[in-house]
C-alpha cells in the first residue's frame, strides 16, 4: 500500500520505523511547510492531495487532540475518506501490559508485579536483582490485575519458562472495597496505561455516557481499529516513555496533606458487593496462578505513604484493618503466600527525601524499597 505521511515533528521517526515492509511511503504533507521534497520523496500541499494516488494518510502528530482535528480537516475540507486517514497516536494501543509483553525478553523473566501507583513507584524493575516485569498502573484494582495476568498466561504463557515469583501489592487495608471502574477516575486509569475494559463502568454514577464515548470525549481513545495492525509492525506504545515525568523531586518534612486520599470513597464508603466480588476475584487470581505453575511463590506487599499521611489517614483506615488481615491471612495459609508489610519500615516512611508526594515514593525512594525487596527475596531462597 502507498502511504502519505502528515507531519514532520516528534512522532515522525517512531511511526516511520513501524510501517510494515510491504508498504511504501510515497510522500509527505502538512499544513505549514512550504517545501517540495522531504527525505527524497515529494512534499505535497494539502490542496493538491486530490490529485495524488495513495491508500492512506498517516498522521504522526503526538498530541491526540490536534491529530484528531487534522484528521477532521483532511476529511471535511480536503475530501479524504474516513478510512483513508489514520491518526497513529490516536489509534495506537497504550495498555502498558501489551507494550511490555511485546518488548521484554519473557524467556528471562522470573517475576511479575501487579499493583497500582504505590507499586509502580515503589518497585523499580531496573533496581531489582531478579528480572521482573512490573505491570502496575495508577489506580489499578484487583480485577484489572487479574485480567492482565490472564492475558499473560493465555497469550504468552509458553514464554514464561523461568517464572518464580508473583508479587501482588495490596495498596492499603481498604483494598477489597476498591473498584476503579466505579470511581470518578475510571477513565483516567485507562489513559495511564490501564487494561482497556469497562468492568462495572455501566453502574458508575459519575458518568452519563457509555465507557467508550467517555474515553473518546475526554482523552481521544477510540474503539480499536484493525487497520493499525495492517499498516504497522507494532501498535503498542508506552505512555510513560512518551510523556516521561521527572520523579526526583521530593517533598518537604511539613508537606501539605491532601484531602482526597483520606476521604476517598474506597475508605469512607463501604460497598458490600465490591468486597464480595473482589474476594472472589482474588480467589480466582491465586487459583489460576497455581494452576499455571504450583511452584510459583506468591508475595503480598503493602507500601507506606509518607509517615505524616499514614498518621493522618489512620483514624479512617483503621476500621478496615482487622477485616483485611483476616482475608489476607486466609489466602496466605491456603496458598503459602509471604506477606511483606512495609508500612513498618520507618526508615522509608519518615524520610521526605524518598517521596514525590505524600502518597508516592520518588525514584530515590523506589530504589531504596526495591533494594529492601531484593534482600527479602534472597531470604526466601527460591
């Protein structure tokens, strides 16, 4: 197929190298360059596109809102058909687990980590002595952790020949009362690299539109389109790499505490249906791990917030602790699970230099906690 590229900016090289070998770039275009040749191919002005024969225009603008506006411009003003215009960064798949499963050497992986932003910031792959994949994504709950594990085993299970550890971070004592698909930040979880499925979203009182309509209206995440797999070798992107954030900033000792984590719905409002469902999901999760490989060592973890926040949240979270411990203890006894509760690691939680904000470790803190995890894994002697 003959491809025309729209855009000469940041996304150009990334997209060009992904175009399948059987396709050919026949030229370039954009709305502002007054040139006739680019990289040895013709450069066409937009008003001349109707006289050029091509199969697709691939838009390589990284800003998804701008890319969609260009897509509409090419269709509405310059007469291209909807099927001809492919805004790569809109149609690309940003699910973090897909990118990692495609780009990591799975044959060498010995551990998988599942969790939310606490585990994403706390367990740094490059600092772990054992090769691991950290599938943690901000706001990720039990259900989506389980769905990612299912994907690993169903699609890639024959690759994980050396898998020995599954680490599941439990976030906090209200963990079994948490369902991100029912929360205000449900669509934000997807934007951050989460598992693209609605789960209980249809019952979410914070939204009026359907799951996919909300995703597109807010973040330009459309229904999946098959044309991407026809044109490109890879359609998966790592959102965190594209928009990398410096996490070396640290808080001050008297950092302001935020109300949200203290009065969040998972802590403040009990939902019996959510608790019941999450316990069932965890049972399935653990059962499937051992069905896949009974020799895998499962490890539960808890990662501390900054000490002042732990102290402030204590009156609200304490009511969950006993029930949480009872549930976790049953799982630990049944499946021989190690529970590493790092909330008592004062050398971490009381050091503001280890925190990016009062909820999350920064890169330095993540390095320290990862070092502690390394030592704990050595003690297991598996």
